[in-house]
């Protein structure tokens, strides 16, 4: 079924603002939402200010939407109250709203920080279990499970994107592995809004020469990334963390803050 009404949360954020231009006019109605101010709506658009932790507001937000791209929430490490409100209550409220609205499909912006404590030498795929590197990463692992629950219990087609680093360009060596170009993000969203699947996890990453992830599950669904971070290597190759823990693991600089664990297992 073609998407006629699409809700995008996190519309005032970095990815949301980029998408606003890229998706303009592609669907009959796009409802852009954030708790922060957004640019005024254009033709075929609505903008709605809502806090994801407010269940009633999110229920109103999801009403009438047949597809949702859930980008909203706290996108960095934060204290528990912040993470719980935006990312735990937020994703539950979002899916509960989707269930009540009869929404057909949800794309959930998960993160590489859900798998941040895998080593860089580990090659992960869509079946690799989480190893969160932060409260933020743990909230994304929870979101992936919420997506699975609503897919299998309530039939909402759900795609979780373990997004690497979605910025205009890579800014350090780690991003030569994790970069997702804006254009490839748009390609991945199109797959999420059109492909046949029930519940899947894929990696939000370009076709990087140095990728740590086997993204064949996304390719199977039709994702065909066109960018490779390698062309930025000469500029960013030397930009690394001076903390060995950060350089050993996929989550990078989310790994070392507050770290009180044993490093014994790291060498094995
Ligand atoms: N950019 C990346 O490289 C990257 C990597 C991995 C995952 N992600 C995920 O993708 C999504 C978008 O990323 P981004 O870079 O645009 O993040 P961002 O921080 O720029 O945007 C997130 C938006 O969510 C909104 N928000 C936060 N708490 C909210 C709440 N309680 N209620 C309503 N809105 C709230 C913020 O106002 C913000 O506009 C996020 O969920 C992020 O965790 C991004």
C-alpha cells in the first residue's frame, strides 16, 4: 500500500532538517513533528509541536498516519531521566499511538551505540545482539525490541536502522567505517517505506570500503547505497581518539566515559 500520510518525528534535528528538503512533495501529506520549533509548513505539510514523553500528545500526533519515521529523541548520552523520557517513554508512546492509529509501518532510528561494545575487528550483521556502550545506546536497543514487539504482536511492519554516522561528511577515522551520507539515508528511508518485510534490523551506513557491518539484509530489501567514505580518507585518517578503549570498540567515544568495567575481556 502506497504511503499517503507520513509522520516524521525529530523534524527539527540534523537529519530531520535534511530530510525536509529531500522528501518535499513525495507523499500527499507529511506531518513533521518535534518539541523544538520548525520551519512553517509548505504545501502537503503539517508541523506539530509535541513532546514524545507526553502519551496523549503522541496519540494525537500519530492519528491518521499510515507510516512513521521515528527520528525524535535524545541523540547523545544523557542522564537517566532524560533518556527515559525521550527515548524509552518516547518510543513506547510512539508505537502505542501507531497501534491505535492503525499505522502500517514504522522506521525506527536505532544507533550503532546499541552495538558499541563490539570490537572493531568483529563483523556484525542484522542478527548480532546489542552490546550498548551508553544509556543512550541501551535506549536504542530497547527501541529495537519495542519495534519487534509491535511487529509480531500487533502486525506493524517495523524496520530498525542501526545508523552509523549520518552527517554531511566524515570528520574522523572512525567515520570512514560508520559514515552514512545524506543521499544514502534518503535511499534507505525509501526502502523502509516501500519494501516487503515484517520486522527487520539493518545498518544505516553507506557502501564504505572500511565498513564493520555486513549489511546484506538491507541490500536484500533493495537498499543500494551509492557513497563510500573512503574518498575522505586523506583528510580524516589521522583524526583519532587518544583513549585506546575508544579506538578498540565500534562505539568510539561513547565507550570510555564513566567506564568502570574490567578491561580483561577486551584483550580476548
Ligand atoms: N546523526 C547520526 O549520525 C545518528 C547516528 C545514530 C542514530 N541517530 C538517531 O537518528 C535520530 C536523528 O538524529 P539527529 O542527528 O537528527 O539527532 P538530533 O539530536 O539532531 O535530532 C533529534 C531531535 O529530536 C528532538 N527531541 C528530543 N527529545 C524530544 C522529545 N522528548 N520530544 C520530542 N522531540 C524530541 C530534538 O528536539 C531534536 O530536534 C535520533 O534518534 C538519533 O538518535 C543519529
